[in-house]
């Protein structure tokens, strides 16, 4: 009887462990809900890498904001995400501080000055040419953090198995008045996509007339977070149409060549 009871307890233990492991599904708990033009609360108080109380409105200063939700003390993808963003920033002509603001936005309310300061200093040491103003790391209370992430449709969740928050790698591009303009997905956006997104978020106040004109030639895909050339798309469409017409003409010509010819002979 004792053996049977022990075996039952052992089975229940493993079943409970399996249930616990299956309880967290990062693919279901995390993600980005599409909320185009969503208004982000810019006046929530946060602390920057120097410990100062600041708001997103103050940091933006009337310019677009690149907001990257991250864990400042992250052993996984957050450092790669920020480095990929900075590399894209380096390869295009708009400059942080002068044209836009970069915000490494901490989503873990347990992090503070130490983590934010270390995060931003690491970035500045890797990218000294971008180490001036216009780059910030924020931490804050849970309510203030969720006020921003919920407005953006950015979902993240605590994963007890790894002891940290599971979240997607992405950068939100905000307009100067705090509306969500675009998402750039992945660990490293292209410099072309980044510049187009900043030009679009600037609403005519960022970039030259050539940049504004170039924007008319591209289409943003919210599913991929990428811009595609309307010119190339039109050329592909025309090429495909010409190919279809050509095939059709060949079929018609072949069909006509297969018909029996009328020799002109008849009854006298």
C-alpha cells in the first residue's frame, strides 16, 4: 500500500511539473498588437541613466523617438537589439539628439539606476560617434511602464523557467506628439528602413525634400515591419503581366498552327 501511495505521489509530482512547464507559452503571452497611430502617454515620470526624473516628452523635445523596449540587465537579445539599432543609426544621415531621440525603455520595474547606467555606458563605448546627447536609458514604476507598453500594444510576460521577462525584439518609432508611427521588427533594422521610418514620423519636419519624395516611392508592410519599393513592385507587376500576355499569344499562335488548312479544293 505504501509503495502504491509513493508511486501515485511520484506521478502527481511529474504531472504537476509538466503542467507548470506547459503553463507558460511565450508565443501566446508575448507579441505586438497592431495599433497604428496609438497615442503613447508622454508625460509619465521615469528615471534616466543619471537618476533624473524625466518624461518621454522632455526627452523627445519635439522630435521623433526611437523607443526600444528592453531589459537593461539582459543576458540574451536586448544588447544585440540595441547594438543592431545603433549600427543602423550609424549607416544613415539623421543624427540622434539633433534629429531624433533614442530611448532604451526598461520594461522590468525592478531595474534601476545601476542597470540603466551600465546599459547606456556599454552602448556609448561601442558606438563613440553616437555617444552625445539624444541617447537615454529609462527605468520606472510598473504602472508607468505598462502605460506605455499597453498603449503600444507591446505584450511581454514573466517566464519563471528563465527568471526574466520574455518579450519580442522590436523598436517603436513615435511621432513628436507621441503617436505610434511604425514598428521596426527584429534584432537589426536596415538603415534604409530606419531612415524612411524617421522621415515618416517627422511628418515633413525631418529630412530634405528628396527624403520626402523618396518616401512616396516606398510602402510600409505592418506584418514585416519593412518598407518595399513601389517602383520595384510596379515593375514586377508589369513584368508578370507582359509574361502572361506573351504566353497567351504563344498559346493562340500554337493553336492556330495546329488547325487543318483549307486547300481551296471543292466540287467542280
